[in-house]
């Protein structure tokens, strides 16, 4: 065992140390070589060391360098070394972090991490929370709590009675709502197409003047960080209007919620602590390994009522918090361990510095690319930069050429009718030199297409 794990460690370190010298995207030959894995299931045991060797030699070259310094796609930030190390250790523990009594270490670390998260994100300290796979399930959990609360207020127990015959729930979203929210609404039986969509402004922010009248059981979903522009809905004003009508306000803050940890950026999220629930990702801007999403709910009872289960064989009775009382899963890994490690290592100032530095790098991208003749489509208020290289066809060709060049990687998007390259700066490892190197490559490729 020791030799195998030592070998795995050496291979992982060698992979990470080599990211800066390899293209960000895998070479076509490496992707083709994956067919070497298409073999019949072995009839009997094989050498574990040979299996690991094959995995590394075939699998590693075929990966996207998302852990590297110049991957700017999908708001993926790589893993802080301490969070990756904690993830390895937690994997060795192999805890099913569902209940406190069987797994006190993992459960207690989750409690501490939750308290620290509420502190650094400046959310109400009485909130409950859930560590889940990502923002999709975090939105699902928070909106399940919202569904419970608004229907309970109308005299309906949705967990016991279901939605058949329930009072209708109105769901209000912005016109540029993220599809993960829409997916969550569909799973919860609230419908993907029956939502009320509010028009947005030129940066994707919900227009408060276009909010409909709010009556009956209502959930209003706002954005902290538009997936294309990084813009924030006017959350404080929306909360005031919604709460005056008895509505629940949920914040989809997959990456934008982290702005509230930075004093200079907090005005973007003004009033965010007045909401009723929030969803975000730790694997985005806290830079912990995939996967780790977070749901927070002001009313602990609402989240627990929507998620908790009991069974005769489960040791659920405890004076401590049982993690699975707040999540859909009973079988779950100890995601709180790496979050605890990241927060303890960075501290409040380190979290703020990481986020502020990435935002400054996004502005650096925008300024240098604009000076080189590129069109910047959005106001760069956070870490998102939308770049156009002319019409849609040319922009797509330039993006494909940039990806093939390998110096950096960014994806394509279509926003308010314009095709653009979307740069998302969210890695602890990215330096200003990486930005400048990427800009030089983008400009060089642009002039050749």
C-alpha cells in the first residue's frame, strides 16, 4: 500500500509541476490515445501499480489543465495546495460524513467550516448550511427550503402532501437566470417554463421597475454575479419589495457571493444579507477540489424540514448537527474538510486578497485587450470579461484558434445577441505575468485569423 500511494503522490506532483510548460488543452493525439483504455474487463486481478501507471500515462495527458494558471473557462480556479492535501487526507479517512455519532471528526470540521463561511461571507450567523456537489444542488436545497416555507405559510405541508392540490407557487427570476436554477425548479416540481421572467438591463441585471405585483406563495430568485458579465441584481431593493409582500428571496451566487468577502467589492452585493437563502460554490472562488457547493438558509428549520430523514437503523439522535439533515444525500463525502483547510490557511484577509487579485486581473485583461483593438462587451465589475473579435463567425474562429494555440483557454458564449469569448479569472495561481502572456497570445492569434 505505501509504495502505491507514494507513487500516486509523486505522479500527482509531477503532473501539477508540469502544467506551466504544457498546452492548456490536451493535444489531439492524447485524446486519441484514450482508446487504449477501451479494453475488456480483466478476467482476474491485475497489478495495482500497473493500473496506476496506465491511468497516469494515458489519462493525465488527456486532461484539460484546469488546475493551471491560465485556464479561464467556466469559473474554475484550480485547487489551493492545502485544500488538495486536505482532500487527499480526507480520502484516506474514507468517512461517510452523514451523521455526527459515527463520524464526529468530519462532522465537527463541517460545523466549524460552516461557521467560518457565514463569517467571511457576512451572512446571518443563525443560518443553517449544506455542503453539496455544486451550485445546481445548492440551489435545489435552498429552493426546497423556500418551497417548504412559502407553502407552510399557506397551510400546506409539501413534504407530507406533495404538490398535488397545493396552492400555486409563483417563481420570479431575471431574464438571464442561470440554467442550473431552471433545472432545480424543474426537479422540485415548480416548473421550468412557468416562471415569471423579469426583463434585465444592458448588463444582465434584473430591472426592479419591471417586478410584477407579488401575491400569494412567491419565491424571487436573484443573481449575485451574472455568468457572463459578473453583474449583480439590485438585491437590497428586491428584498425590500419581496419581503413587504411576504415572499422568499433566494440568491444564486455561484461565484459572485464571494464578492461580499471583499470590502471594496461588497457594495456590488448591497443588501445580500437580507435574503432568505443563498447558493454558491467553494470549488469556484475558494479554490477547493471538485466538487463542493454550498447552500445557506436563514431559517434552519426550513432546510431541515425539506431534507431530513430518519430510520430505525440510523443513529440520528444526537445533540450535535447531523450533516445529512440538510442535504439530499445520506451517502456523502466529507467536503467540509478541504473548506476548513482553505479557510484556516487563508484567513479572512487571504480570502479577500484572492478574490480582489483575480478581479484586478480581469480588469487588466480588459484594458490590455481593448488597447489591442478587441471589443469588451461588459462593464468589468468582477472577474468576467466578454471579448468580441468582430462578427460572430470571426469571433468563433479566433476563439478556436486561441484554444488550439494552448497558451491559455477560454470559452465561447452568446450574450444579448453577441458572440464573445468569456474570460473567467478565478485561480489562486494566476499572476499578472500570466495575464500578460495570455494577452500576447490572444492578440497574436487574433491578427493571424
